[in-house]
C-alpha cells in the first residue's frame, strides 16, 4: 500500500528514471510495425470476404460454345448469383451437366408442360427423339433450352435438369471477344 505522501506526489512523465521505479516500462511499438500489422489484418479480412463472395454468393465462369448465341457468345464472362433458387420461365442459368458448366434458358419449371414446338427464342425449336411432347416437367426440375436451337445440346437431348444441378442465375455478362 502507498504511503500518504506518495499518493499526493505527481506522477513522473514516462521514460524518466522516476517512472521506471514503479515497474518495468513496456517497449513502445514502432508506428510502422503497427501500420504493417493493420494492413495485414485488413488484407486478410478482405481476402476472406472475397473468397466467401466468389464461392458462396456469386459464380464467375466463361461461356464456351454457341449454344446461347446471340445472348451469350463464346468467351463471354458470365456472372451469376448462387443464392437464387426460384427460377422463372426465360431465366438464363448456369447448370452442370457431365462435369461441365453450361449456360441455358429455362423453358419450364417443375409441374409445367414444356413444348418444343414453335415459338423459339431465336430459331424455331424442333423436338428431338428422346422426349415426347408436351412434356410434363417433374417437380424439383427445370427444362432448359439453348437459344441457338440448331447447335444446342439441352433438355431435348438429356431430359430435365435437377434444380440441384443449376448452379446460378445469370445476372450479367462481360463481353470478352476482341479484348
């Protein structure tokens, strides 16, 4: 416990011999070291946030082929949102088929009847031999067609796509041709 005279004595400024009597002084950190640590922490937080956004919220992929020509051209960067799980007719989506990401347009959802006759988006749609039309799309599935029907491999070839195989709904694309 302090003596009564010590309680009234003013404290000595830091760095003086009197201040060191009360205990060992902490070494002061360099301002440059503090700034470097602060920058490292901010970069780590930014990298973690970017990783979460690009792996859990958004999907960035490059379109290949001309199945969705002219809406999506070969080489375009496609940005999609993974959180969207309710797909409407005419939504452009990214889906996985045979280990490859593809881009297509939703023609019908689970419970709808899909018809591949007439009224194509760009070219007339012709049915292929796999399915008979009108086709009743099973629940938890979507019927996907490519806009360039003559070159597209789509639900007419392999049937409806499970909603779990749809990876993202396209929100924008970046044209890369000629860059």
